[in-house]
C-alpha cells in the first residue's frame, strides 16, 4: 500500500496524524475573503509567487511532499530541499487553511527542514555557514559575541541598572545590523522612564535555528535565554524585533504546535514578553505619553509576519501610528492577516538573497502604490530587507521603524 | 506519477509542448489546481502535467453584454473579486452593483475554467442551469497543436454566444481534458441581486422531501433548492456510521431566494409557504426547522474558503473525502437514496446524501459525501467499494456520475449504448490521433 507510513523515524512522522488532516483543498494557495463587507483576493504565498509549481504554493505542496516522503514514494533530494528552504514561513497559507492541520502547518515546515539536515541534500550555503558558527558566536551574523553591545554609547551603557523590571531583548539584527533601531528603542524607553536593562549575556533567541529546523542546536539557546529573567530579577522581556517576540512568547512558552514545549519544556512561565509597540500602546492608553512634535508624512505599515500572523498583534502598531500628530496613515491592499511577507524570514534572506530582495521589491512597489512617503514596520529584520529593496530600486520611499518615528516626538507625561 | 511538469504562459508555448508530445507520443495532462475529486489529473501512464496556473488573465468583463473572458489559471477567488468590483451598466449608466457567476462550494483557489468546461455546479444552477450551460465562446489548442476559436469569437472580438453556430464547444465540454487544451473561455455573468433570504424545512423521509422540492422548484422562483440527509447535516459528518436518533428528521432542506426588492423576496416567501402548506395538506411530512446564521452565510456568501475547505470532513476521520457525484432525474432520488443507504451502512459509512435541483423541473444532483481515513487501507477500500456500488446501482435509474474517475467511467461504459461509445472513440481519434491528452480517463482509449 503506497499510503502507509513507512519512514517512521522522520521528525515529520511525529506529526503524521495532523499532516494527514490536510484535505488538499488548496485554500492555502491564494488569499481570499468574500462577503457583504469583504472582497479580497490576492496571492499571498511569496514562494508560490516566485516559483509557481504546486509544491512551492502554500502548505498543500509541502503536505504532498511530506506524505510522499513518509510513504517512501519519493526520497530527499536537492529539489525537495529547494522547496523546503525557499519558504519564508510567513504563515499566509496557515491563515487560509480551515482544517485540522492548520495549527501544525508551520511546525510541519520546520520538521521537514529538520529532516532535510540529516540527509545528504543541498542546504543553502549561507545557512550552513552561519549554522557552523552560531554555537560559538551566539548570533547568525558571524559576528563576535563580545561585540554584541558595541552599539550602545558608553553614556547610556553606564546608566543601565544591573537589575530591572524589563530586560530589553535586543536581538541579533538590531545588535549587529540595524543599530539605529536599537538606539531609538533605548532612547524611547529612557524617555518613557521604563525600568529596563540590557544584558551582555543575551544570546540569539534561536529564531533562525528553529525556523530552519536546527532543533538540537536551538536547545542551548532556549535554555540559556530562559535563565536570564531570574538572573536579572526581571519580570518581563521587551523586544523590538518581531522574530524575537514570536520566539520568546510562543516557542519558549507554549505547547506544540504553537511552541516547542514538547522539545525544550515550558520556559519563561513567570516572564511576560512584550513587543515595544504593545508597551507603548498600553502607556498611551493609560495617558502616560505626551507628544511633543509632529510627523507630518503619509505613512503605510508593513505587518511583520512574526508579529502579525504568528502572534496576531495587528492593532497595537496601527493604534500608535494613528495617534501621531500630523501623520496620515494609509493601508496597503494586502494588510493584517492578509499581509505579504517582506521575503526575509525562514532563513531565506541568508539562503537566497536575490529571491528575498525580489520579494521585498514587490512589497515596496505595493507600498509605493498607496502614495505613502514613508514605509514603516516593527521589526529590524523586515527593516533590512525592505530598506535594501528601497535602495536597490531607487524608490522614493523612506523606511523608518515605528520606534524611530515616535521616539523623537514623545515624552513621559 | 508524472515524468515532467510544464507551466506554459502563452498559447504558443502550449502549441510547442503539444506538437513535441504528439510527435513523441507522450501523454499530456491538463491541470489547473487539481481539486477535482475524481483523480482526473492523476496520470494513468506518466507523461507531462501541463499546469496552466500561470495563464491567469481575466481578459475581459463586458458589463453591457454581461459576459467575461478568462484564461485557465483564473481562480474563483480572483474572478469573484473582479466580478464584484464591476457593475452591470449600459454606456456608463450603472444599474446595480457587481456580477455573479455560478459559484460552487469548492476551494476558492480552483480554476473557473476547469470547473465550467467539466459541467461544474454552482449556486445559481437552480435558476439558470449548470455552469457549462453558461458558456459563450472558447479558444482551444488541439492535441496536434492547432488553435481554434469556437462561437461568435471565431468571427469578431465579441464573445457573447455560440449561437446560432453548430455547437462545437461540445467537443471540449465534459471531456475531462482529453480532447483539447482550452486556453480562453467566454461565460455569461449575472447582476448580483441585492436582496437574499434562505428558507428551510425538514422532512421525515427522502420521499417527503422530494415531493416538496419538486413542487417548489416547479415555479422557478429560487436560485437553489437543496436537501441533505441527517448524516450530512451533522458537523462534522458522522464517521464511521452511527444510527440517526429516532425522532430526528431524515432530511433537511434549504432554498435560496434572491430579488431586486424586499417585495420580491416577500412574494417568493409567500409562494414558498403556500407550497409547504399545500404539501402538508396532502400528507407530506414536513417539519419546521431554522438554519443557524452561520449556515445561511455559507449559502449566500460564495465562493467561500470555509465551505470549500472540507473542514467538516477532515475532523471526523483522517482527512480523506470523496463522493459519487451524479446528475439524476429527481424521480430517482428517493429510490436511489434507499439503495445507497443500504450500501453505505453495509460498508460502515454514513449515507451523507445531498439532492439539489437544476434549472426548474428538469434534472438534479444526487451525491453522497464519503469521508475516509487516509491512513487506514481498509477505510480507503470501503469508501471506494461503496462508491462504485452506488454508481452501478444508479445508472439504470437514469443517474450519471459527473467528472467521473476511471472506476465510474468503466461502470458507465459497461452498459453504454454501443453507438455512443463508437462515436466517443471516433471523435477522440479524430481530435487526438495519438491519444496523448489525458489518456485512459474516458475508458475508450
Ligand atoms: C471540497 C470541494 C468541493 C467542491 N465543490 C464543487 C462544486 O460545488 N462544484 C463543482 O463544480 N466542483 C466542485 N469541486 C470540484 C473542483 O474543485 C472544481 O470542479 C474545480 O473548479 C476544478 O478546478 P481545478 O483548478 O482544481 O481543476 P483540475 O482538477 O486541475 O482539473 C479538472 C479537470 O479539467 C481538466 N482541465 C483543466 N484545465 C483544462 C484546460 N484548460 N483545458 C482542458 N481541460 C482542462 C483536467 O485535466 C481535469 O480533467 C469541489 C472540490 C472540492 C475539493
Ligand atoms: S493545508 Fe489546509 S488549506 Fe492547504 S490544502 Fe491542506 S487543508 Fe487545504
Ligand atoms: S509560509 Fe508563506 S511562503 Fe511558506 S508556503 Fe506558506 S504562504 Fe508560502
């Protein structure tokens, strides 16, 4: 019988029951909503949009691969690896799915990648390269760990307390690449008189490891970071990075399939995880923030997949932007749960830079079509890709993280 | 398994692939989204899957003559969004908002063209017939590589109708992609009626519900009238079989009313109530019941990703779903229901049956949703056996399976008129001398 589970040792076989729940309806291949108040139809799968073939489109293609691999109808190959590693894990397919496989879709992608690592297949060279050094550097940028806090001016560094209510979990991208976002965040937190600190033994949150199926390596990272709140007597992590937010709030804390408690235990049980936009919105709602200036520009907002679809934080950034004096807010056609990925996630920016930037270009064009002057988002990783696409295409748009927009014009009441 | 997959973007690319395949005698299987339930895109003999998704242009929506022209890759999602955004009008003078087409309950990513050329079923079928009756023109590439236009589009750029020409579109409609690759399709579209309502009634037996349905649709006042057996009305469908509670109705029915004014809806409702009262007076056992609002939405807001997802079925079993879907004279519904019920229960399956009327009093659909556990070979086999047995039992009663998988096709061919089979083979040979297009699916070549 060709439909019997034969490859029982695969990581994917552990969720075989759920993978089988896919009815192959194909909803996941296209974004769609229709009704008295809705009329939305658009391609949302970045991978399918680029590579077209069915296996690349949404989760249905990956289910077919998974089942064929488990049933021994096909074997792992470079072609299979290409399908697995060009998915950004944006979650648009999961958003569209209505059957019982839905919660397991992203987990399925990661399990398949975990299996691919154990086969003799072509893992994207750049992913392999950072994977070789992350255990030593604790970041995927091949930078030295000792330089993680180099972006902090010494005046600020010296003012940081040893223990605080919040740990600002900076993340690797803001620490080593988009340092202005990290700086803006620190300035904002100081202006808002938030009791926070930054720790020099922060390691990569493990998002790149989990998203690319490197479960064994991720373990140390999850355990290490989970010990930080107790060590610094903090009750919460605060992040500006959507990837870190997703990982700390879901992967560390939650049971499968939303998180990885089945592999690493239930971590951070007493630690709150907040995205900066949530903190700012909360303070605004309490009347603790006052605007001291204007931002007189037309702005559109890109939902980071890890903050939006993965964590369902759609409103906090919008509510903040809508309160900024002078700011005219416009939506792109594809927004919120129907947003289109920037193209960087799931290891794609590292593994396939050209395709990643091509995707970001599509998003930038969509932002341009709104007539906005500024494209904003709430993630340093989206920043990298969208900013690079703006430069590459000589787009008239300017990219600013939402924190960079508000930091100069607020104070604590 | 296919040996190759190609994704042409243009008609010329299709011609090239077909010429090469014809020369080398390689099978070519047209494919859009592969959501047909009959395995119609599963190659019987390997070959080339021709995936037409990249041909995704809505070429024209004519809001005055009320037709649209599309390529094969246009999904229900994209087409419905475009139709909803275009308004019926005459020289800029708009009459109403948005156009409708016969939307099925399938996934919104499925191809409109693939559905329509294979006698697809949609929500307007009670009013205007099934979707292949709404076609107005076609461009097709023959297996030998020639491109032909059929209908008014063969003479001008107007794609409004096949009539009064000979109906050559019949050579490519209902043939399951075995005679040509359709590259453009013209279809009538219909102004969306702004007022909608759903009326519901249940019945004690298949006989009772059929009496009511035949009476009601006699007046051609509804867009759709459908009945589902108790097992199909459960969410999720009962799997494996379990007995219905004694006091529960055997069938539940809904009918969709649409109109231009509330008065029109009120009038249709009055007529509907009159039918129900008259049937009750004759002794037909009809039982009052109300649809929950969510279920009403599922009937009036199509195409729907929720309805098309088969959500209800995956939960109950192991993600497998199939059905013997057939067109049948309504007279046969109660007779076949009793036969099918016996067959399904014998195989441990629920008789999750549906009746739907097409186009007034002329014909209808009879099908039985069949969940099965994909992980259990015995469950797969039981479903397969039950479905084939149902088809065999139905053919003498005038029932014909639509989009039939090879198993059903073999049942049909075994009892078909010899002249019909001769002509089928002759047409296939004429159009496809090397039998390269989706070979094996018709069971004659
Ligand atoms: C849950 C569910 C519900 C469904 N409900 C309905 C329903 O209500 N009504 C209904 O009609 N269908 C229904 N279907 C069946 C199916 O989804 C539709 O008929 C659909 O529109 C087929 O589109 P597709 O893109 O998947 O076609 P495919 O499966 O890719 O192709 C269907 C057939 O058309 C042929 N074909 C494809 N393109 C061409 C072409 N360009 N030229 C010639 N032949 C071609 C193929 O070879 C194949 O034989 C349902 C399916 C599912 C899974
Ligand atoms: S993953 Fe979900 S949406 Fe996609 S085909 Fe399977 S059931 Fe349908
Ligand atoms: S996660 Fe995003 S890129 Fe990956 S298959 Fe789903 S929709 Fe496509």
